[in-house]
């Protein structure tokens, strides 16, 4: 050993170590040094284990473990771990011994891990160890929810230790869209006697399946959801109660731009209708979401009768397709129906719902056009209720006029045509409540034209409660000033925007006092006006006193508020309140 560095290292050695190396030749010296290094590395490893154990004991003494009962800790663990991230769930077990003990002894935590929200748990063969642990530690849970990719299906066959756990699954989500996991044959051969809810995403043109595959190994299957019409037709069984056929959006909820993964569509309804007629007499929910071809033809008679149906959703490109579907079905009066047309003119919504059995019993309507707060994906929505139970919903994603000719002042929206085309099929004698929501400005509307509101109010004279949220409300108030408009109105709620034609306090007071002079008194008034700044929201004391005095003379209960700031984040200022 020569050189300054070697001499420096030699001084750092203990006397015992120096004695081991004295007199050794090069090869012997290296061997002895390596032996000592290994001894020290083993000591370091043991010390690290002891330090980790002491850290676990230290973390176990955290105040949260004393302040919160284990039951509450378990609920926190379930929400921050297995529901969203497998990695986070595993990390929780390494924080301290106390947490590890609680988590390992909580079967429901591991049951959550098998089916995280918005994600696939078992993706690849490398996930087998955590899947097996989750199954084993959730052994006390009878009905498991499990999500997997088609690639993991081979593991279910390769490792028989999972067989006993598979029979406990009641809800299964199977994604076979990817290029490497399109073989459904291992799934079809599984024995799952307790499976009740099945979701299968696939591309039937590429998937490897057995032509005669049937759900014979799944005798309790009640709910089937898939994007493949052909698969659904083969898998409809007598035990089925819910059938959902619709498009699959990859990365839905996890990506700002989800990818549509379509499969086959139904070109002839006869095959689907025949599959539903016999075995599905007890079907309670049917959803056909963008799975019907644009070239569909009406099936042969008799119409499909689903006497126990509670929920129906039909989504097609045009209202004509939806009408073809409805004409070939016989629905119970109590069924809740949602009809969605991707391209339906704003004055043709009624054409979708003609003949729906629940229409004569509807007593409440809600109309949305371009709403910012509800139905973000729809341009036009009409909802109808019977005793607060939603019975019929008419929706359109886009109007063809919006695509060919964007709405502007030269191409205005005609409210009269919109109202006539969206609510004229409902009974004037039945409607007593009406909600209208126009939260986006409607370019092109002529402020002096109140024909649309007049038609709507005269169409339904028995309206008792009216709620309107709109940017431009001048036409609404001038329509209410007519003699023969809404004689039964008792509860009125009006939210206006910052538009130049938004009604101001004086105009509203004039209309209310004019109606009161004709004996048309309100029981309650709720008025909220959006303004541009906080200064505009302030009413001088003398003006507020005058408004309160005039309102007390005509309305027993009233509330005036102003809202300023960004929509959805504004601050509410109470202007004056009556005896509410």
C-alpha cells in the first residue's frame, strides 16, 4: 500500500482491522478487505431495518392515531388510497405499523382496491401479486367489484389460486379495446355464478370470440353494459333487468379530450327486438346510446312491449330515427324517458317525443337553452315532471343551423318557434309549474319582440309557479303586462343578467303593480339581478325604502338581491327583504 491516499485510509482503520491486513500479499489483502466490507454491509442492512422499525413506531405515536377511531381512519384510507391510486394505497401500509395493521385487517379496503374509480386495476401480468393480495385480504366480502384489461385474463387461467375468488365477483368491468388484449375466450370459459353486473368494451371486428358464446356460465347476470350491439344480442338472458348499449369513451374523466371507441351499430332492429321480446319481459332499464344506424328501418309488427320498463334512453343522430324507435315500442305510462338527438333543429324538439305515454300526465316543465350551469353537453333541453318525478327529457347536442350558419344578428333565434317546437305537445290544462333557463346571451333576439313569451304564457294559463333565469328579461316583463297572461301566477322567481335589455327595478315594479291593480296578486317574489360591479349592487337608502313600501302593498313575501362578479363565483348582496 503506497501513496498518500492509501496512507490516509490506513489511519482510518481500527487496530483490529489493521491487524487483519498486516503482512498480507495483494490477493490475500483483497480477499480479506472484501470479507470485512461484506460484514460491514450486513451490519448496515440490519441497522437500516432497525431504523425503519423505530420510524414505524415513531409514526404510530402520531396524534391522529389517538384522536381518530379506527373506523374513521379506515374511511379516510379508502378515499385517499384504493379508490384513486393503487400506488397510494400500498404506500399507506408503509407509513407506520399502526396503519399497516389497520389496513391489513380491513377487507373493504382491499375490495375497493379491486375496482378503483375511473381506472382499470388489473392491467398486466405483472399486477398479479397485488391482485392476489387484494383478493385474499378481501375474502370476507361476498360481492366483489373487479376491473381488468383483456391482457390479464390469461392470469386467471395460469394461476388457479384465483379461481376460488373469481366466484365471489358480482360486478365485473372488462376492457378488451387494446391491441394486446382482444381475446375474450378465457373470459367466456370462466365460472362466475354470482356475477350480476357486467361491463364489456370491445371491437367486435378485431376481438377473438367464440361464435356461439352465451352467458350460460353467468346465471345471475342482471345488468349488461357494452358498446357492441352484436355482443349484446347474444348475451341477453332471462335474468336481465338492465341493458345499456352505448359508445365507449377512452380516458373519459381522466383526459380533457377523451377518445371515442365505436363498435358496430344496429342496421336492422328486428334482430335486437327479437332478442328483447322473449327473455327480457322483465326488463326495467333500456339505454340505446348512439348504437343505431342512420339507415335503420322500422321493424316488423307487433311493437316491442316492455311492460315493466322504468327507464328508457334513446340517443340517435336525428329525431326521425328516434321517432322510428318509439313507434316500434309500447311503453308503460310510468316509464321515465330521455330522448337525445345529436342534430335536431331548435324548433323540432317535440317531433322526438310525440306519442310518449307519460305526456298527458306531465304537470311541470323545465326548459334550458345553452345553459352554463346545467346540461353542459346539450344545447337545448326540455324536461317534464309529474309530481316532482322526472318523466320525459328532450335533448339536442347541436342544431345544424349552428354549424352551417353560426348564430348572429343576421340569423337570430326565434323564441316563438323554439317554444312552439319544444313544448306544444304538453297539455295546457296540466302544466302548473314552469322553469325557463337562458343563462347564455341569445344573439340576434329583438328586444321589442315578446311574441315567444306571450305564446308560452297563453299556452299554459294555469301556471302557478314561474321561475326564469335569463340574460335579457325585458320581453318577459312586457309579456307579463298583458291582460290575459298567467291569471293564476302566485310564485315568481326572476334572475336577470347584465345584458342591456335586462329588466331594472322600476320596470319590474310597474309590471307587478299593474297586475295587482287587476287583481292578479303574487304570494311570493324572488328577484335577483346580476350587475357588473359591487357599486352597482348598492341601492340608496331612500330608493330601498320606497321599493320596500311599494312591494309590501302588493306582495306578502319578497326578496331582492344583486349578484356581481364572475358567473358561478359571484357575491350576493341582499338589497331588501320582505316578510319571508
